[in-house]
C-alpha cells in the first residue's frame, strides 16, 4: 500500500520509518528542505535511539522516500497520515491548528485516487469532525474521508511504541475507513495488539484524556513530595507503597522536577481551553492545579539549591547535569532542567550545563549559559551539582572520584536518580526532592 506522511518532525519521521518497516511504500513530505535531505541520507534531525539505523535500513529497501514536493508524496497514495505539530497559540492556552488545516488542504489539492486522510496529531476534540465536513464538501472528485488514529509515542522509545503499541485507536466515519486502517496495521494487529474502533470525537478524546491522566499522576506525587518535604517523610518509599496497590500502579509515580517537553504541558492547557469553548471548563478545572504543581517543582529546586549554597548564588559555581526534558532525547522544549539552570544563572550563579545529546538545542534556547562537552568539565571546581535529567551516565557517576573534582561536595538530586546513602558515605551532602526536610 502506498502511504503518504505529511510532516517529518518527531512524529512523522518515526511513523514513516515504521510504516516502511512493516512493508508499506511510504513517501514523506515536509517543506523543510534541510530536514528532507538529512532524512533522505538516513540521519534524523533529532535524537531518538535506533532511529538512524532504522532509517538506513528501510531507505535501502526502496520502501521509504522523503520529498519536499507535496504532489510527489500524495499522488497515488491510498492513505495520508497527518503528522504535523499543534503548538500552543501565542498568548493563549489553545492549540494552533494551522498546520493541520494546511496539511489536509494539501491532500485535497493533490489526491488523485480514493483515499483516507488519517490524523495522528494531538488536536482539540471536535477538530476531526470539522475537517470531515471540509473533506466531504471538497470538489476533489474522489472518495475521500477523515479518520483519526492518535499517537502514543514516548520520546526515547518511539520506535517500540509504534511497532508494538499498547493499543490502536481508530476513529472513523465508515466501514471503509476502518477496513483501510486495519489493512495498514494488519501485521501489528496479528501480533495481538488490541484495537478499538470508535467515532472521531472519542478517538481525539483518548489522546488528550491519556495525557491529562499522566500529567495528573505526576503532579499528584509531586504534591505529596511537597508535604513530605515539610513533614520529614520520604516520597520514594511513599511511591513504592502506593504502587503496590493495583488500583494505582507504580508507573508515573516518580517524584521530582516534574514534566516538560512538547506534549504534556501544551496538551493539558489546550484541553482546558477546548473544554471552556464547549462550556465544560469546570470538568477539567483540576488541570490548572496540575499545571501549577508542575511549575512549582522548578521553583522548589531553585530555592533548595540556594539554601544548599548558603542562601544566595552570588559567587557560586553550579553544574547542572541534564538539559533535555527527559533522558534519551535531545528535546529541550519546556525543559525543567534548563528552566532551573536559567533561573539560577539569573540569580547570580555561574552555571555550567552538560547533556549527552541536547547541548546544541539547549545552547540555541539559552545561549547565556555555559555548556560543557564532558561531565568532568561541568563539575570542575563547583559548589553544587544539580542532577536535573536522569540520564544513565549520571546515575552511574562514581561519587568517590568526583569528590576530588568539585570545590564543595554538594548534590541536589531533583530526579531521585542516585543512591543517596552511597553518595553520602562518599562524603557528599545530598538532598533529593521529596525525601524529607532539608537540614542546612
């Protein structure tokens, strides 16, 4: 089956490669010529484990091509995946749908056979129905209709999440749409992956509801961490105890610096904005508090760091380990780690940042910070080390050898990533967010 993919950002590039991997002929379109050229050479313009290898593999089969000509991608394709961004509108919590609307318009302009337009982007509920009305009234002349097949990718495990997802959701308006989607995903369905067929609004709701639930769970345990820090309780033990309850589960109960990235923050805000448009703002009013709790964790980390170095940052050298919003990614959008680093810099600290993959992106966002190529360079002669992104190489740092690098052996573990007792025995003053009252 020939498939087109509109948009080759994080979602589109991964989806295109994975669809080619399972046997489809895929042509992916993007207006960004440099990105198209890089992807055509098997080089992803962002970091995702194993993606370069997958691109090279499927490009060599001839089943995957990248182009900046829309007609090349769309002509003769029987399915068109819309994988463009839905950023937050400037000055608003709502989602900006201009890229989605433009992508659908491109398909209507160039489709030359009966085909299905499948949205994968995260959109406000009701978007797909509006697009279906546009498609149905198009003078294109072929049988075209909308479907929605939301993505559930996690940066760092995106290939696995595409090829072996927890579930597939098909939002359709006809049996025609359902059959085409089942054909495209037949090999994945045959592997036993569950799928649900529903209407367009429900399929959109699945994605935003899932993200809202995950954000709520993260902020819940971080709210508990706030209490633990006052009551001298341990949020790590609390999380473990809660996780033994099958009704709650252990996943996403890791207290720390909170969530960031290009999805959860904007998606919960857009959901709240859309609920307001529908007259149901009270139903998701709690998401505003979820957002506030999340942002408070960054402020908490900065205030704790100040206390650890004596009350203010003037003349203080700080190493921040991590710039990406999560490990195994180079994504610095709304990164808690960078936010904390920048806040300490503004308060007078000399801040040096290290990240295994996100240094270039971080420098473009916060050029006034100092970036180091190695962890040892970042930590040399510092008064405080802040572990802000839980990369594996930071978890395995030897505190004994690092003790001689720093001026003052203090560690603020914002992700509860290291063995606190081991570091303390090596001569470090260690504080981890949520693990009792700060005594200094």
